[in-house]
């Protein structure tokens, strides 16, 4: 309704859009009200609809919504006074008991924790027990707050009426007595219904019998009859109240008959029912479902035949299970279950359950849909419906079908001072005349079955004149739990909806129907198989990259492609058939219509299997190509990585060598600078001492004077002797005899026997002493603190190298032994 209200609203007419929104809102608001007064919690559904509903959306010539109408069917009013085990009454009774305010409870005599016989399972809370939603919806429908309070007051009076209990009277001439707190309940009920207390009690306990027009007899009722009359009052009031609510809803949304020409109907009817105890209500409901199932099957078959005729297929349906025998059993002429029940109501004699069972079994024994449970202790009969067999108990069938309303009960309710009851039970003289007809002009009794059958025929006439569409609601489980799927319950619902039989009918023909362009789009790959298996002439393969087909593709282009695809079926059938079973290799049933391809499930499986094979081959090729490409790409990446790593290693090595070379250059330059500086300082310190010493030293006896050339050379050697010391103590360079010569030259030792000279060292003592020795005689090194400021400075000393220029550690054996007697 929301969707249609939007798309059907005229963009140029704001008034029509406003009317559509108002009607839509009122129809949506009618749903909570109808559910509160017509739905109840059953064994299988917490919000089961206990009535049928047909909503008519009325449209004008411009296809705009101008109004709506609601029609109801067979309200289960017996639920007001009788509820099955683990079930509840209508939602509205629980809403007023749980949602009423403090003042409202005092006004309606509904104290906290009050117990009512007609209110089972009051502690169970459901989502539907929302009193404020119902009140708000009623307010939107035009039912003001005082009228709502009046409605709820009447409902509270019915709850107190259910607490009235009767006891058997010892004297049949005396009325039954009240039990326990029944007097308080009847007083409260009379107050809420605004009825006189004594006439109410008298009407419930005493029956009025009219003989002719003048004779009136009063007879006390038995306990069972008192209970029936009490329940009848409650059912009568509730049924009239429900019909009044429907009329109020229709008055607020219905349009003028001249303002609409077409309509969209929505039928929300009760589903197939089968309970442990099934009575007249279940019989009528299942009878309606049988009629609707027949209409559904007829419509489906007609639609199938029309589609086959349009597509040019010559095919006739096989035999299917028709439910016409079951309908003949229920409503057939001249004898059926409904006619026998109506006949029992017209007979002027008491009817028993066993007698009704016997009549049904004897009169309809030849029906294949009638059965009998021999193990049942109660009188019953079994009807085999399309959804399964259902056992109906005959006890109470005739009384419920009569739905008797004693005239004195109607007159009592007409005496009420309540404004709502005055509307529900007006004092109509014509109705009074109909309630008291003469014995000769008495009209036939209009039973519940007769009323329901007439309304059902009217509904079917409407359905036959329209184009129906069906919506099936399937519940995965009856507990309302998430992520729970019970296969047995779902299958039973599918059977109850008639879908199983529909599937059988569809499977008997061609259940798979695919448009040509969709068929070509999906199964064009099979032409690859034909290109390999049958090298004969066939249509060329389509260009690469074309995988989408539109509905506008010309038939001349599609037909060759269809034939190529269908010609692959024999090869697929032979490939799928077993070698020892040639029967399976027969041609698959498939027909090519004007716009669709018709086939069975087996043919569809063959096509899907062939398509899967082609896709598998293509997938293998793609995977092989991809692996080849991937391995090549990985090889190229590996070689590139090796080249990059080699280049990086070369660059890093060159960079490291350059850093080492630069560092060595800096170190060498610093070392040479420092070494030259140290040598300069040492030579500067010793030059003056050596020159002075040479001038003072006398020549030894017997020595010859050196020539002038040798004197100059000796002076040069004396001046350069510190450099000789450095070379002599270097880690690399002069070794052995050359080293001794260098030392001798630096110390200006005479050319004699080296054994006559001795170099003494002070080993083991701290510090290094400077050289203060003359060329003649023994040379003694004093290991004391050197006066030279740079004597002990050396970069990175090594354990085997000399740590100072003036620290000369010479082995005694290397220069010769010390002479005896020397100090």
C-alpha cells in the first residue's frame, strides 16, 4: 500500500496525494485494532488471526487511490468463553489488564493480580500486549477517548461475567445456585455493562418458552444450560463489538461507490488447521482452504495451458490429484457433511454426537475422502484434505452451527444504559417481530455453516473476476528462534499451503522455462563442445569478449545459436549415460518455443553439467597460462634481484674501500705530521748537547787524526743520529746487522772491536731516560723520568713496538757483552 500510494499519486494534484496518504494511514492504523480484537496466541502462532480479512483498495479512472473497504469472515467468537490448553484469549483482554492505569483499573474493577476464568496464561508476555499502540490507532481511526473507555469497560464486564459459576440445584423446579464469589462477579458485571442485576441473573438461570403468541412458560435451566447462556451473552456482545469496529473503520476509509472503478484486493485468510481437538471452526476454515486451493490449482493450470498455447507447444497435462472429491464430501449435493449438520439443526429433536457420526458415516460411506478412527473413544470422523487427514469431533458441532441466541438475552442487552451497548443492540421493532414469528410462518434457521458458505461464494466470485497473485508465508520454526530451520514443520506448512501439489503439477510438464536470450547468454559456452565433437557445419563462434545478450537481440540471430546449443544435448546425454544402460542415452525432452526454451529438470542438469565441464576446461587453461606467466615473471624478478644485489654489493664495497682509503690517508698524513714534529723536537733538544760534548771530548791515545772529509761526514752522522734511532726501533725496516750498524753510526762508536763497548739498560724500572752518553767508553741508560716533554707520546702503541723516541730497549746480547769491571 505504501508503494502504490507513492507511485499512484498524481504529481500535479496535491489533494489526491493527501487523500491517498490519509487512506493509507487509516488502513495501517486499522491493523493494530483488528489484530488486538481478532488475533490470539495459539499453539503454532503467537499472533494467529482468528478471522478472515479482505481489504479492497479502491481506485478511480486515473488509477489513484480514493478509498478502501474491509470485509471480515468467520470470527472465532467462541474463543471469548473457551480456550484450548496452552492458548490465550484475544489480545485485547490482556492489553487492558496489563496496560490500564490506576484510575482505569478502579473504574473497570481490574485490580492488580486479579484472576479471571476466561483469561488463561496471564503471566505470559507477548509483543502484541501493547495497550498504548491500540489506543493510539483507535484515536487515528476517529474513536475518541470516551468511546475507547466505554469499549474497555464493556470488555472488563465480560471478564467478570466469566467468573460466574453455577451449582446444580437439588430441585429441578428451582434455578441453579451461585458458587463462591459469583454474587460479587455478577454484581460487578452488571455494573460495568449497566444492566439490572436481578434481570441479568434471572435471564441466565431461567429460560422462557413461548407457545403460540400468548402462552409463555418459564423453566429453570440446568447447570450446563446456565453456562451456555452465560457464554452466549459474552460471544454475542463481542461479535457485535467486532462488527461495529469494522463498520467504523469502513466509514472512515470507504469512498463513494461512484468515485472508483477498479480495485486491488488483499485477502488475508486463515491457513489450514489441524489440532488435537478440531470442531466446527476448523471444519469451516479447512473448507475455505479447500475452495481456495481448488481456485489456485485451476488458475495455475489455466496459466500453464495459456503459456504453452502462446509459445506454440502441443502438450496436455497428465492426471494430477484434484481435491474435488473432498469438496463434494464437504459441500456436495444432495448429501454432504455441511448439509447433514444443517439438517440436524432443523430437526425438532435433541441431537447427539454419536448419532451425528453414524449419519455421516452411513450417508457418505462411498466417499474416498472420509475415514474413521476406530481407536478414538469420542465420536468423530476423519476428512482427508489436500494437506492431510484431520479428525473432527462431533460433540458440540450442532450447537455451534445453530449459534442459538435466546430472545430474552437480546432483550436484556437492549435494556442496558451503556451508550455503546445501545448502539450494538438497538430496539428494532422489525427485529423483534422476526424473533417472535408464528409457528406457520417460521423461516428456516440460518446456521453458521450457511452464512460462511454464502460469504465464501461471494469471495470466490470476486477472485474469479480478478487476476490473483499468491503470497505464501513459511515459518522456519514455531518457537520464533533465529537461525533455526525445522524441516518437518516447513514441509507441513508447504503441504498446508498446497505448494507440494503445485510442484507435482509443474514437474509433470516443463518446469524450467528460460527466455531465448537468457538461454543463449548462459549456455553459449556449450558450442565449444560442438566445435570439437561434431566438425560438421555450424554457426561460427562469436567474437571474443561478447558475453552479454540483450532482449532486443533479433530472432534471426538467436535461432542459429539456439540450434547449435541444443545440438550438443545428444553428446551430453551419451556422456552422462552409463555404459550398460542404453535407456539413459535417449534424447532429453526439450522444446524451443517462440520466446522461451522449455525443458525438464533432467535436461537442465545435463546443460549445467556440460557448462561446468567447459568452464573447468577454460579454468584449467587460464590457470596454466597464469602459472606460466607467473613463473616467467618470477624468473625475471629473480634475475633482476640478483643484478640489483650485485650492483648494490659492488657499490657498497667501493664505498667502503673509499672510506678506508680516505681514513688511511688522513691517518697517514696525521702520523707523518706528528712523527716529523716529534723528530724535530727531539733533534732540537739534543743538538746543543751533542755539539758541546764533541768540542770537549779529547782524542784517545794512539788515534790518528781524521781527514777533513771524514770529519764533515762524522758531523753529519752525529747530527742525524736521532733519525737513525727511529729507524733502528721501527717495527719494520732494518733488521740484524744493518740495525747494529745504524746504531753504531748514530752513537759515533769507534771502529774497533764491538765487544769493547757495552750498552746498559735499566729494565724493570718505571719511566724512560734520555740518552746522555759519550761516544767513548761504556754507554749507560738510566731509566728515570725523561726531561723531554714529548718523550712518551705515541699514537696507538703496539706491544712489540717502542713507545718513545728516547726509550731504547736494546738487548744486551745484541750489542755485545758488558766489559768486566765496568760499573
